[in-house]
C-alpha cells in the first residue's frame, strides 16, 4: 500500500478575498525512477481528467512504484467554477479572454548560454542544473515582479514549477465533442503506442504557451543546441539506448474525449492506458498493463485543420469520429430555416480531401466562421 | 401541393439598430378546420424544434389540409444568437435574467365580465368575441404603453398575438439533457396519447407565464366560469361530443429531448408524432399518421420534482431516462477529488421514492444547490 | 473600545469543492437594546456597502453601544466573484437567471394561527415566540429538505436566519448608475428622515422575495392580524409610544449610489447617516450623529416607474438624478448611426409627467425594451 | 453641402441566419487629396467613436473637402450587440476569447520581393501597386479559403480592405475607465500634436494584429526595405518635403476616454481635434481647425506598463488620470473586509517609479492578477 500525501496549493485570490486553491497529491516509490507530473482540468469544462486522476490514485495505492508521481486535479479553480448558464465557461479568463492553456512560460534565450556552459558536464549534472535553472526562472517570475503578473500566469507558473521537477508530464484535457487523441512531441513517437488512444498528433517544434510545450521544448531545444555543439544528448528512449544514459523527458496533452462529462467507468479505462505508458517508462514495477491493440492514426500538427463554418446556421453533425471520411462525403448539414421557401434551407458541408474527423463544436448553433470540425487532413497509420 | 407563404415579423432592435426578426410560415387548407400555431426555439439552445418545423413543412407540402397552420422557427432571435463560450445562453434575457418563457400575458380579470356578458351567446359568437378580446388586449400592451415594455415582452406578445388566433398551440422546447416529454393541460388528457411521447405532465391549472398556459388558461378559466354560471362550454374533444358543438382549445409544450442538438432524422420522427395529433384533431385529411405503441407514463405537475445537488462536485449521471428507478437506487455519483485522502471522494445520490428520471443538468460540474435531475415522483401509466 | 468578534459562515460549495464563505462580524453593547443586522453585496456588483461596513466598524469600535450589531459584508460569495468580461455579473444566479435578492422566504400562512394562539400574551412573549417561529421555519427549510434547495436559497436562508434575530435590518445595495435612495416600509415613514438619503420609496405591503420584505412583512402582517383580532401591537416608534411598550421592527434596503465602485470617503459619509438612524433607535449611546438637512423626496413603490427604451441604440443620458424634471424635458437622446443619411439618427426621449430620475442603465448600449431609467412618477416632499 | 453616400456591408451571419451588417459612409471632395478611413466600435463597449463619427459627419457636410473620407461606425456588429448582464461584452469573441482587435492581417514576407521588383518605379506607381497588392491579399484570404476563416477574421478583413484603400487611418477606441490617449507610429510623431489628446504612445515597430499596425506597418517596412536597398521612400510629412513627393501613410488608434458611454457634446470636441489633424494633412480646405494648447505627454509603447493587482479585493482608485504621480504615492487602496479584525483590511498600492496613470480597470472588484492600471512609466513632454 503506497502512501498518498496531500497538500493544498494557494494559486490566487478572488475579489472577496476567497483563496483559489488546488489539491496536490504525491506518491513516492521506494526505488529511484522517473518523476511524473499529471494534471487535469486546466480548462474549466474539461473535467474527465479529474475522474482519471481518481482512478489512477485508486490503482496506484497498491502498485509498486519507482520514482514519484504528482497528481493535480482541478488545476484551475477559476475556470473550474466559472458558470455562465448551465455550462462551464472555462477555456479562457472571463475577464481578458486569454486561453488558460497559453500562459505557461518558455524563454528560448536561456538555451544557448546554458548549453555552452555545460557542454562537457555529465548527463546527471546537466539534468540537475537545467531543471534548477527552469525552476528558478519560474520562481523569479512568480516572486520578483514589480508590475505583477496576470491571474492566469500566477496559476500556470505554479503548476509549471511542479511540472519542471518531473521527467514525464501528462496534461489531461478534453475536446468539445471529441474522440480521444494525443498531442505527442515528434521526438517521442515511440511512446505514443503505449497509450490507448487511436489518434496522435505530432508536434514538430515550437512553443505556443501550452504546458506540454513549456515542459518538453526546453529539453528539446537543449538537445538540438548540444547537437549543434557536437554533443549527443538523448531525451527519449530508443532502440539503442533503452533509456540508459539518457534523461527521458516527455510531455503529452492527453485529450480524453468530450467536455462537460464525468464517467468513472470510462475513467478507469483511461487510467489503464496511462498506467501502460508508465509501466513502459519504468515508473511502475508491473507487467500488468499493456496497450490495447487498435489502429492508431497519426497526423502532423500542421495538418490538423480547423474547418470554419461557411455560414451561420444550425448544424446536424454527420461525420463519425476517428474514421477516415472520403473527399466529398458530408461532414455536416446546416439548417437555415430562414431560407425555407425562398432559398436553400439545407446545406451539406464537405471537404476536397480525405480526412479523419477528430472533434466538432459543442453546440448545434454556429455563426459564420465558428470552428465546426477539427480533422486530420493528412494522416498515416502509426 | 400546398402553398406555403412566408412573412418576416419584426420583434425588436439591438443596440446597433439591427432588427430582430422572426420568419413566419403559413399553410392554408382548402376546407374549414382548426387553426394551428407551432413555434420553436423560444429558449436559445433548444434548437431541435426548428428541425421539426422543417420536417413538418416538408410533409405538409403534399398533405390535404383543413384549417391552417402557422409555423414560427427561431422564435426568439436574441436567445437564438446569444453565445457565451461555445454554448448558447438562451434560457433568460442576458441583461435581466428573466426566463424568456415566463413573459407571456394573461389577465384573469377579463374572464368574469366576459362570461357574464356572453352567457347566452352561441358558441361561435363566444369564440369569435373572446379571441378578439385576447388579441385586442395583447395589441394594447404592445402599442399603448407610456413607459414601454421589456425586450422579452415585446417578443413574447407578438408571438402570443399569433397564437391567440389559433385553436391548437404547440410550443416546441427541449430539456437540458433530457428524454422526450409533454406538458398537457389536465382537461386534454385524451390528446396526450396521440403524440409519440412517453412521458406526460398534466397541468392542473394556474398561469406561470409560459405560452401554453397563456393560450389555454383563458379558455379553461372561461369554461369554469361558464360552468359556475350554469352553462356547459366544452373546449376539448370527448367521447360524447366528438368535437362537435365544441370549440377545441388545446396547448402543449412539447419537449423534444436534449438542447444544443439538431438531428434531422429524429426530427422527421418527431414530425410524424405531431402529424398524428393533427390528424386526430381533423387538421389534416389523412389516415396515414398514427401514434406509436408505447408505454406512456404520466405525472401531475406538482409531482414533477427538481432534485438539487446536496453538494458541489462533478457528477457522473447514472440513472436511465424514462425508466422507473427504485427507491434507494443511485441517480448519480458525485466526485469530490478535493476530499481524496482525507475525506470521502465519491458520493452516491439516491431518493427515498420510486421515481422516473426525466432530465438532468447539462454539465457535470455542479454547485451545491444546482438542479441535478427532474423526476416524476408519483407516476401512473397513461 | 468595543470588542468585535468574527465568524466565518459556510454558505455553499462550488464544483471544485471550494467552500463559499461569508464573514460575520458582531459587536455587543453592555446595555440591553435593539439588535441590528446589516449586510452588503448580495448583488455582486453592488460593492459600496462593504466599504460602508468597514467605516461603520471603524466608528463602532469606540461608540457606546446598547443591544448588538451584526455586520455581514460580501453576503453573496457567488455573485461577488462572478466576472464576465471586466464587470461583475452579480444580479442573478448565472446558471438559472434568478435574482439573488428574490430568494428569501416568507410564508404568510403562519400569521393567523400564531396570532390566534398568542392573542393575549405579553409583547415580550409574542416577540420571543414569533422570532423563534421564523428562525425555526428557516432552519427547517435549510436542514429538512428531501429534494434539496437551490444555491441561492441556501445563501439567502442563512443570511435570513441571522436577520430574523435582529429588530432592525439594513440591506446595503446600489443601483446601476444611481442616486442614493431608500426603500422604507410604509409604516416606518418617520424613520426615513434619519438617514442622509434624499429619495425614499415607501413599500405599502406585499412580499416579493427581498430581504427587507422578508424581515418586516411577517411583523407587519402580524400587526394587521392582531388589529383584526382587536389587539394593538405597535412595531414602530410613534409620537405617543416613543418605542416604549413596542417591539420596533424595521427593515430598509439602502441604495448607496452606483455599482462597480468603492469610495471609502463617501462610505464614511454613508456610515454617518446610518449611525444617525441607529442613534435615533437607541442602539448607540451618543448625541453626535444627526441627519443632514436636505430636501427629501418620497414616492410610493407603485409610482416608481421603469422606462423601457422604445428603440435599440446608444444612449446619451441627459437627466440629472434627484432633481424634478418637467414633463416633456429630455431624459436622454438615443443615437442611431445606422439611420444617418436615410433616417433619423438622433431621438430625444421624454415623458408626459413630471418625474424625478433616480437611476439609469449602466451602459450606453441598449436594446429595444432595455430599462433606461427608473423615476419617481408621483412624488412628494417628505 | 457635401453629398454623403451610404452603403451596408455584409460581414457575417448569426446562427439564426441574421445578417451581420455594418454601415459605411463616404464623402468625396471635388479636389484630389488624401483618402481617409475612420472606424469606430470594433470593441463592443467602446461606443463613443460612433458619436464622434456622427459629429464628424455633421461638420463634414459643409466643409470643402479634398480626397475622400470613409466612415464606419458600429464596425463590429457581434461585439456591439453582445450583452452579458447590463454591460457589453465586446473585447473578444464570446465563443473563442480572441480579441476582436488582434485579427487583422499582415504578411511581412511580401515586403522584400515587392521592394526589389519596384525599386526604380515612381512613387505614384509604387503606391498604386503596393495598395493593390495588399487589397488583393486580403481579398484572397476572404474568398479563397478551403477551410474557412473565423468570424472575427471575416469582419476584420472586410474592414481592413476598406482601410488599405486609404492613406490616413483612424481607429476610434476607448479605454475601460480612461483618459484620452493616442497610439501613434513612431515615424509620425509630428502629427501627434494636431490631435487634442494629451497622452501619446509611440509604436516603434512590430505587428500585433491591430488595425493601425496592419495598415501602417506594411508601408513602414517597405520604407525600411527601400532604405536598405538605397532608395528614399518617405511616408510622412517632414519639414523638408512638406508632403510633396511623399506618400503620406499614417494610422492612429484614438482612445477617446471611457467605455460604455456616449456623450454627444464631448464627441463634438473630439471631432474638432480630428478635423484639426485632417486640415493639417490637407484633407479639408479650411483654416478653422487648430489643435488646442495643452501639455502633451508621450511614452514609448514598451514603457506603457500594466500594473496587475497583487491581491484580490475591492479597489478604491485614487490616482488622477493624466497627471504625473510621484513614486510611492498611492494609486489605489484595496479593501479586504474578510481580513477585518484578524488581518489588514486596507492595502495601499504604489509604484517605485514616477508614472502617469492613463486608465484603470472598469470595476472595483478585482482578482489577484487583474490589470489595475496602465501607466506611462517613462514619459517625456512632447
């Protein structure tokens, strides 16, 4: 039976003085091993990850563990509790409109000087020093700011400070109405098959403010800089190194399906997939967890396309998620009752490419220009 | 082939001067018969009724018609277009919070004087005069108001003016996440079986501002007053009168399922059920439309109970809609990850009565006191 | 130096489990005297009352007190913290649209049996028993509800339970953009002159869900019922009783000006006006606080009219608050740039009566039917 | 008397099919001269610009004009009409959170090839060709997009297409609660003194998605590229060229004061300041309009600092706008009633630099991290 410790992290204050707090759970293995960070619910409506953390904790109680796991449900107490009408308005700060998952920090300018200064250090020394540098940077931003930082930055930075201390980072999200899919750094392709997720997006590079990027980009950029300077600095498990002599650094955004829903039984399944990945990475001492056999489709991030509605109207979404849809086949039909009698009340929407529909908008009512679908436009089988 | 005429009704103006308009479709039969009024989408997110009107119009093109049918999709252009986040915030005026379906008008004080003045008139004269009186009252409210009327009243009164000219009124709504159910005046029980809707709520009396009540209550109260004064004034079809020598006056709120969804195939089914009722009432000259065979449950309005969440948390809704649930069986389980480790992270919610769950809240995230479920608490088989 | 005690009242839970809490401050005098209850910020944007409570506490530290004063700032932690855009969306529950200040409880059916049962009791016995009955009723509603109560009821009932234990109740609100005004029970007219508020609305009767009504209506109805049964039961200070042999029961809604603003200097002035009333009622042992000399206008509640905008547009509010405006003089002009060139871009709005403008809408942008102004339509000088 | 023509531009569709339209006014002078584009109300709550366009049109009717002026009030019909509570939620798309004024287009990659291809062309030829290129680019984005464009892009691009056809662009905005200030391209410093605006921000370079940048950056970058290639290509009036042999290209964001307000008298003053600038640029044939004498402060954009609240609470804003505030002097005091009795209920906020406060947040209620103030942190007298 593993011991689970709990801490409450203070991440902000509301107008009434009410503290914004986040529970942080930690389990520590008896052996050395990778440190894992898992958070959920950064976007207010994306709640299923909390149930997955529940099921993970239930399982982890009795699994032999190497390293440590830190789990943070309800990561964003503003978004989590922000209602407007029945739904949770939690993708962006209601005051500023800024997406809560675009506020993490990465300062590329630290890479080159660090690489040069530590070119000949051991892997272990590099890892310790670079981790410390990143944590220190975040602490500086949190504590030494004359003009202050935004509500979202304060939340994001505190989470990021925890995440930087880990080797493997999972940020649990959901789509609006969505299939399960995984954002995976391009260099960690091999790991994607250990999750029970049939659709995988490969992120080739670049930082856009999300947690996964904020935690893997520094290591990736460091790897590239070291390569430029002539040093091999592996950060993922490969056929040759098998994780030996490497600092494994991987971050994923795990999209668990649709928002505004909790399903504890599905969460149990989701937890098994994550345990499969953790077993592969040697975090748990077990041979019980294996990825399901399934067709896995992949797509490069730049080929993951949003289709914006060509008209206002009310949408009957037709396309099945996760299955290839032939060019010309309808994704949706849009009802325009105002055109009945003197126009065209029904419009079929299709694309000129074969695509795999991954998610669609959460409501039937769309304006001209609302994001209708996101699709894999050029996909391969993984 | 019936001719469908279309008109655009101006129901208000936005801050930019943009006109708020509503399309009004009319089909007129060659023979005399009941006049029908059908509207949809008074609540912004309850869009399926628009698709049902589409399917009704498609069918009605070629059905022989008695009387007339007026159909109004997109009845509330403010609610219909009001987004906040991805969802449609359309249950209440975003400025005032007033429920759009609580703004219709009924002035009980007109009943007694009218009944006394028309006690010995013929049924036809009474009908004509009472209709005229109601329409005139609404017109007065729309046009002769020194201090003005609210945005919602202006919309509601214009719809109501159309509805008062009909004999049969259908207001198409949906629940949040919901089974199909029907609000039916208690005196019109016999009609409930002609719809393809398995759950029926009987409204015993009283006016609470909704369109169905605003259109049937005046006639019902008039019937009661006439009865008090010694005159029989039937307003529904019975075994004995078969609708002869009666002014049939019925209004229903038809709850078509869940909000934020358009499904044109389901809408076709929904339209068939409405056509079954219209055939029963002699509006269409056909023998093609018959109610489906199904178990129909009914419940008095006072026994239709809202269950408010006893705690804040995230809800895994368990109970199946429309099926009797035994006392003590769980309706939902509520996850409280913040209690993990030092409290109870999972709470099962049940009731002490046998109930039929009809609908539940649209989001997994609830505050203490959020309406979790609505249930038939004392039900019968119809 | 008076001792101020502080307690934190738990009034609800959010989806994340976060507790909704309200601070409750109490000061107790050394002598017997009236008990006072003062709350602020039931509507989220109406924050000035919190500053007034701050200034009251600062003053009350050193004033000799009879009886006790309970002060509750931030009375509604949901409304208080609910942002949408920059402003605070705090007039109604964001999920249901129900006005937070329409959820208090009053059950008229308790009056007659109580009056009959206690007809010959002493004033002191009646007071104690009736208070206990009301508190018990609220406790029942809070604690013995099978189907639960709404979020707003839970908050309101807990505040009301505190308020029922007091004799004098002040609910501190503000208008949108507003002059200071006071809602005063009709029977307590004499008290209105002790506040520094130039506009007074007299509430003749009736319960509409607000705190002031919920606390004075029971006593008033009891007085009326006793009178019907032949017993005099004074509940306000008069020239003859001077408060002796009477249970003084008064409740006011104090409208402190405009919402979304804190001004501590103005709050100091507002506090002085309240202290003047408390001195008049014998709550404080002082001769330092006297109402300011000013013209005070009064108006019956039924003559307090809302003017709804006759068109959509953008409003230049012209009328000065608190000053009589002659019939025909413009209250506002409405810009309609979309009409420039081919219509009338500027509309002047006036009324056919002399009125006193009291408040206007918080934004220049109005829809047709938005409440533009509230005015005293028939006013007198107090 | 000048002729004002009016056109209605279709910029989108809502879910009900309602067209989103924007009125476009044009006045054409008899002589050649600069073309001017003025728009207002891109952010929904920033309405005063509509009143300024009204007053400009009233004046321009009778002023002799060179060139042409295009005026677009209500530029964003979604934002303009989007209410949530009493206020207008119009800074960002309510569905996506994207700021409406960050969706304009600029593709830097067109500069170098164009400059090389047109290096030896005449100024007039360059101007014609570059304008055509920019207009063509926007048209491509509007009309040839397989996956569509967002609601905000559709609105922004249509406005931008009009703006690219002008030489001088004014985008009328307001702050939340704000002094008047002007965003001015650094190269056009000389023009800043012709507006009646005491605070000027100089934009040194860079494109961040706003209209002013989207229209002046292309010309500025072109100028820089030409300079690099050895050609002088003036785009602003200077002491030596006096506008001869130059294509004058200037764009300004004019911040007119506070949002949610219309004041037609102030708008008249604002219009006079704009006419002063237009006279300076030779757009109007007049000698009647001269800038007011006033102290004008300027600040580089990078020194325009946002101060984020160090705590949640309710703010009494103290600092006067537009006046230098000495280091250490309080900008605001923050009330924290929940700390009364056992903490510090009042916090004074100050800065370590001398600053000029320019605007503050629109509400007293702030979370930790809400933008309290924006200030000129290093300012000069212009």
